[in-house]
C-alpha cells in the first residue's frame, strides 16, 4: 500500500511540474497549427488542414477549446499554406493566447501522466514494486519527457500510445484472452492516429511475439499468427474510424504525390491498388516523406542537408541524464542473466525490443529530417524499465538499493535544476545546458518556447528599443515584444537556431555575437546582447513578424 501511495505522489508531482513549467512558455513552433487543426477536426470534420500529422492528439488537445467555446479565426483558409497564418490568428488574435495554450496543453499532460502510471504498473507487475517505483521516478524526472508532456505536439502521444500498445500486447501474450487481443488492436489503431512513425509498432509486436513463443517453448505459432492478424485488422479499422472513413480504399493515382518515393509507387503496379486506409493518412504520410527529402540539420557545429545516420544516437547520448544512461546500460547487460534473482528472461528481454527497434530504424533509415530527439521519444519509457532491472542485479541487496536510489536522486536533482527549462537540457558529456547550442538546435533546444520570457525580460529591464530575430511562431506583440525593423546597435535578441544560422542562407550573419558574452539568456534558448552594430552588417529585407 505504501508503494502505491509513493507512486501516486510521484504522478501528482509529475503533473504539477509539467503544468507549472509549460505555463511559463509561449507556443512552440508547431503548437498553434496543431491546436487550430484539432479545432477544425472537431468543429468542421476537416482532416486536410495540417495533414502531415495524424489527427488524434490534435483533436484531443482541441477538445477543451470546443467545450469552452473558443472563437473562430477572423481570417479564412483559402489554400493549404494559409494554415500557419490562420492558426496564428486563431490562437493569438481571435482568442486569448495563454488561455488557449493552457487549455490545449492539459490533455497532453494527462496522457503523459497516464503513460507514467502504466510504466509503473507494468514494471511493478514484472519486477516488483521497488523496481516499479524506480522506473516511475526515472521517467517522471526525465527532462525530455517533462518538456514534451506539456506541449501540443504528436510526440508525447506517440510515446504513450506506443507503450500502451506494447504493454497490452505483452499481457495478451501471457493471458491469451480475447479482451487483451481486442484492446491491443484498438491501441494500435490509436497509435497510428498519433504519428506516422507508429508504424514501427508492426515489427515491434511481431518480434516480441516471436521471442515470446521461442522462450516460452510451447510452439504456439498459429495462435501468434492469428492474433497478430486480428490485431492488425482491428488497428486498421480504428485508423479508418479516426478519419471518419474519409477516402478509404483510394489509390495513389487519385492524388498527385509530393515525395519521390510515393511518385514511384503511384507509377508502378501499386498505384492502382485500393489502399485500406484513409486518403488523408496516405497524403499526410507522403507529405512527411517529402519534407524529409531535403532539410537543414545541425550537429556539433556542423551543417548538413543530408543529415547523419548517427544523429539520433548522438542526441540520445547528450540529452539524456547520465544516471538514466548508466542504469539503462547496466540493465541491458543484466538481462543475459536469464532468470536469476527471480527475473523472468521474457520480462527482461521484451522491453528492449521497442528501444532497439526505434534506434535501429532511425539509424539505418538515415532520416534526413534531423531536427529533434523528439522523433525517438518513445524509447524513454522502455529505457526506464530496462534501467529498473538493475534492482535485481545479483549484488549485496543493501548496497544495490543504495546505488540505485543514489542514481534516482541524481536524476531528481537534474530535474529540479532544470526547472522550468526542460527542453534545453544537455548532460555533462557536452558541458551541460550552457553548451547546448554548440551541439543541437531546433526542437532539441530552441523551439520558440521562450518568447514569453523575453517579454518579461524587456518589461523588467525597461528596454525601449531592441531588435529581435525570433525562431518561432508565437505572437511578439501579445507578449509585449516590439522589434525594430533592423538592428541599429544596442540590444539584440536572437533565438539560438537563428544565432547559428541553421536555416539561413548566410550562416555567419551573427558570427560577431558568437564570441561575446550575452547580457542574458532567456530560458536557455534566446540570447540577448547589448552591443554595437558591426560595420559589415547586412540588413534583412523585412522586419520581424508579430
């Protein structure tokens, strides 16, 4: 009973930390369009707006807005590219921006809390309550999870639904009950409705099933094949239901694909085959594929339009707290003990499958869109479970508990130290958060989340004139930020991504600032300087937006 109370307390702390931290943040780069897209799905049944992401998490985030009667945008959507401007108008002009963000972020935080609860339940059932508490504590104080649990994006939803589906499937493998089979299929469909990378659940479930049959030694191959088939059918049905069966069984030839890969498919034999999935799901998948064909990436001060195969491994290595990395490594070594200390080899091996599949998939695919650790966020619940296996290592019980608790305490200290700027966390292997901009940018550190903090800084310092080069889509005027049309000398505030010129043609535009000490760093992502204008300064064609 005491362990349940401790788990409940950790869940409450997690939810409060997420809510409090994100309450200090402005909208991240994609949040406004996700919120607006979700609102259109619920009020107009429109799945085409922002179809590059499936609808579930967007609709879930917009549900409180529909309930509270959010006002529609004042401008109309005339073409697909209008979604960004209309979404901006919806969040910041037609409504109160912070009120909209608070309401829309609440469901994401609740889903994250449910995921943390499921991680505890799964680990406690497999390895005992102490291991469950260790896994839960490591997850709820993991900076990347804390950061993404409060933003309206599809990343946290994908992580949660991936874990829910895995846990339901493993339960079905053990019990072979009809209820868990149906539940796994439903959860698979919901996972597919969160993010396109959820298709990785197909090999994950298949591999877990094969491992279970082999290690169980009963040769139940037919049951596994039938079960996987039924799960897939239910999942596809739920996916179609999530889109309202819009355009189901359309062909690739029914629209003009954007990506080279889909154009090749459409021109081949597959082009005329009716696909048992919604048309907007296919179009969105195609759009996501096209957007990854050519994209600027930044890693350790280097720029690339083709990305790096080791990008996500590097991001995981530098943005994960060291105690979690160390415990996960120890857990991966420990599973080979096969049943010692009461740990079932199946229980030890299966959680490693999603972790390894995600890492192998993103490494081997050479995904060109190297813009954020968030793409592999689903690995974290499984890392925490693997890390909790260290509670069973054949070692002096008292010292084992002390070492594990010391590691957990270290991670708690990391979370406390980083509050509320969890997104900007980097571990000590690269010098900590203060050196983050030299390693990774975009959604790894600078996602537009600190405009609100910049507004407070300008107000507190009573700065009358400042030039702002902001990487984001939140409203400058809403947060009291007034930028001069061009830098005239004096105060200049530059988002870290723009400071390093990641997406700029002139990547050396702000090089004169790189060697200077900033007057302030807002939230770890916006650098403010008080300096003179260099003689070779080249004005921008347009002023910063609102």
